[in-house]
C-alpha cells in the first residue's frame, strides 16, 4: 500500500516536471500547411508561408502592338503569421511581384471570444464574398470585373469588430477605414 502511494507521488512529480519542461520547450517543423516555430505550450507561434501564381498570355494570331505574348508573375507572396499568448494573433504579408506596393497585410487580432474579435492594421476590407476570398482559392487568376468595380480597394488601414454566432451560422463585420487603400511601403 505504501509503495502504491510512493509511486503515485513519483508520477505526480514527474508530470509536474514534464509540464514545466513543456512550457520552456521550443518546437519547429512543418504542420502540413506552414513551416512553424513555437513554444511547447502554444503561447507563441510563428508560421512562415508563401506562394507564387504565374500567368502566360499567348496570341495565336500572332503578336502586334496590342497583343504581345508574355509571361507574368502575377502574385509572389511571403507571409509570417501566428499568435502571442494564444489570444493575440498577427499577420504580415508582402507581395514581391511587379507591383510597387509590397505590403499586403499587417494586422493584429485580439481574439478572446469568437463572438467579438477586434482587428487593427492593414487588411482586406470585408466587402463581398469574392473580395475576402484568398487568391489561392478563387477559380480564376483574376477577380470579376463587376466585383473590382464595386470594391475599388481590396485592402485598407483601419479597425474592425467581427465574429460568429449560432455555431458559426451567422457572421458579422463592422469596421472603420481610411478609405485611401493600402499603405505604400
């Protein structure tokens, strides 16, 4: 009986030591989507990701002054995202294609409840489903002409309150923006 109690005490002590080591541990690897660095307890996490989308235009009738066969790097993006203390999330994304503006996203989310999340920085303006859908998941390399006409800027600097209720059946977005578009960095 006394050996059982000693064994239980020893197991409890080992669990405590393992929990302390987990708090101080550092993890690195690939989670299937991102290269990841982070603390063992999940308080800190850094994900590195990126993608390239190309576009080739070929004119069968031959080239002229309006139609030139060309190869473009449409999007070339590198991103760092993650969390600090589990409830504060961040994202930085740059585009290195031929555009002048390289900074796409730079924001922080304060996420203490899924019902009300506060986002501040430069991010996609939630105007229409097509505009907030990632370019990696849309069917075509370009968005629709009517969608681009209505939503004159896809990203802006501002602050937004958003969330989901009723098991994510209803979502809402409420924001205030500069209305001048992205920062030119």
